[in-house]
């Protein structure tokens, strides 16, 4: 075999290993409420984070009538290594999400919102509701730490 063939095969194998080893992103979505804007946070395995904050419903209702709607705020941030690792660890402990208890809670019409996490195509129950499941409680704590760290 030629050395070019061996190098090419090795490179393909290495790229395959790297692609397979990468974890998919974690997405956190806050629905917002009448009085508070919703947001979406997308966290990559390396800690790179993108966030999108919707205009509040009040901003939309109070638009100036020119037809221009308030715009979304977006940005990027780097999540700390410890928070990122904790998020992926707690997410893994809760899988599969369809086995988690769905515990509903009362919500104010004006201030009620939902907070959910999506990972590998699965979505958690509402993380803004109290739970008796310890793994889910740990995930809720970590998600709140992410939100706090990003100052959203």
C-alpha cells in the first residue's frame, strides 16, 4: 500500500472518530409571558453558546404603528467549563426524557411561562414546575445556573 493511501485512510478514521464523539447541542427554551420576553439558548458541547431573546409582548403591542416590529436580541457567550459539564451530565442523568414525571403547576396568566430543555430530539417536561424527581431537580438547578451565568 502506498503511504498516501494509508495517510488518507487514517485521516478519514480520525475525522469519523471526532464527528461521532461530538455531543449534540442542548437547547433551552423559555416561552415568555405577557410581561416577560421568551428566549432560546443553544449550548454547544464546547461551551459556545448562542442566545435569542424575543421582544416582550408589551413591546410588540406598543410598536409605533409603522409596521416595524421590535426585533429579537441575539448574542454569543462562552459557558464556563464547569457549568457546561454539569449541564451535559445532568441532562444525561434524565434521559430518556419521556420517562420523566410530568408534574404540572399553576401559572399566572400574566407571568406564567414554560421552561424546557431539548437534547437529541427529546424535550423535558416544564422545568419551571417543582418536581419530586431528584435527577430532574438537579437538571433544573443546572439550567437555572446556565441562565444566571449568561445573565439572561
